[in-house]
């Protein structure tokens, strides 16, 4: 990825600029720790075709926002809705398990 984005290779300022050296150190840290280091697999998902946790969480969050239509619903509505969604998910899972057992 660093080779695709110029600003990630070198700071987008002249070498004489006071911000150049701190930016360069930070880019080195990003590259060595997060892009190529021990945490590379944690967040760099280039050409990874499996499900990611964030996709499921974002889907659930979007569904909740659509149901409520506002950011802070009353607690009782939140609990009732979450119970309903859980029951629907369990029913869907049960149906999927039954289909697998029949085949």
C-alpha cells in the first residue's frame, strides 16, 4: 500500500520543512508496526476475502438505526427490539441447521 500512495512513502512537504522529520518518523512507525510488523494481519485486509468483524457490526448498527430512526431511543424500546432481533436470528439459524441436517 505504501508504494501506491505517495503521502505514505514520504512526507508531502520539503525536507527542509520543520514537519518533515517528525512526519517521516511517524510514517516509519506506521510502516514498521502496522503495515509490515506484528499488527499487519490485524487491520490490513488487502486481498482478504473472509468476513470481517466490522462488517457484521456495521450491518447490525445500521439495522438498529433504521429501526429506531434516531440515535438515542428509550431504553425499553431498545431492549424489546434487541430481543426481537435475537429471536429472529435464532429462528434463522435454526432453519439453516435444519436444512443442513436434511441434506
